[in-house]
């Protein structure tokens, strides 16, 4: 499903009075909600390069390895460290000063990193753009957009009802993907909801 067909669906569900730009905003916000709900496997990527390594679509770092295959740990820019210190890199940190997330070696020195990370979703802009989700979850995406449209029209009861249904489907999606390694997890359990969910 592309952006133009998603707008048509949103219109068919009672929101044809909205402008295309307003529908696009709701559809993109709904995609962001899906993206932020869990660490989806279709958003994982790997990149290798010399530090400083720019990663324009970086959302979160999963693992970083050096050129010998050893895991390298990150340090927070809240920690006290001198960014100008030189030596053999043993850590990394993220510099956002340029506007593009950049993985920087610490201490500063020659390093090649392999980074497994979760990427940000791509914003839908052109009519032919399609969402960064498997097609089978388009209904969840549209339900969330419809909930946002109801909220926009101050129909909070309808928004709540459809959002509850969408959130249940999102939880089912998590259950599908959180235990994919059946080799080391021979008994698949059903994840129960907790107060923290």
C-alpha cells in the first residue's frame, strides 16, 4: 500500500474532508507510533566504516564491533571525558553536532566499526512512497491513523476504541517477533501483559 492508497482508505473511513497534507501527517505519525512501539526486525541494519562514521537513519545502537570482531561499548556524552583525547579506541560515542548522528571513536584514533542498529522509519512524502512495515500490518497502520484523525476531530471515544484495537494488534505483533529463535527457545510461551506495558 502506498501513500495515495492509504489516503484513499482514510477518506473511505470517514475522513475525506481532510486535506492530503493533513492525512499525510496522520499517516506518518501512525507509522512513527508503530516504529516506537518495539524493536522491529525489519528496522535493523548493519553498516561498517571508519570512525567517525555518519549514520543518517540511526535511531538506536544495538551492537558495535571493532575490526577484530570484539564488541566495543558506548559511553554517554553525559559522562566526563575529553573528546580530544587520542589513543587506541576502546569505546564510541554519538556526536549529533553536525545534524547527522555520527559514531565517534574514543579515545580518538584509527578505528573501523561494524554497527548493528535500528533505523528510523522513512517519512512518506511522494504518493508512490510505501511504509517501512510488512504489508500484512497495513491495517494496524491505518487503524492508528484513523485514531489520530478521530482525536483531531475531538471524537475521543471513537479514537479510544480504535486505538485499543490497534494496540492489541501491536501487542500480538510483538509476541510474534520476540521469540523467533526456536532453536535456543524450544518452548514458546505466551507473553502476558504487565503494568509496564
